[in-house]
C-alpha cells in the first residue's frame, strides 16, 4: 500500500467525498476496536491469576453453601 498515493487521491476528492472517507475510517476503527478487545479478553489465563484458589486452604470454606448460610444467619438478623 503506497500511503503517498492514497493521500494524493484523498486530497483530489471533493470535500463531500473526503468527509465520506473520514466517516468510513471512523466506522472501521469502531468495528475493529471491538474485535480486538474481544480477542484480547479471550487471551486471559486465569490459571496463573493469584486470585484463583486464594481460599483453597481455609477449613471454613470447604462447604461454601453452608459457609454462606451461616454468614447470612449471623448478619441478616431480624429486628425485634
């Protein structure tokens, strides 16, 4: 792609056509920005994230359902 030639051809266009080219470039940037951000998010490797497994060794977290239930019972006390 010869950028100089593209620029000369762009400058040779009437102002309305130049605006259409600018609008199309803005459209393409928006479209491909979404594709890039989607591809980037798929590349996350959670196995290496320190957050994963951070409660692995806690005795009280072996049964997460009972843990949540006990927290709710303690914290969500009905007012008299």
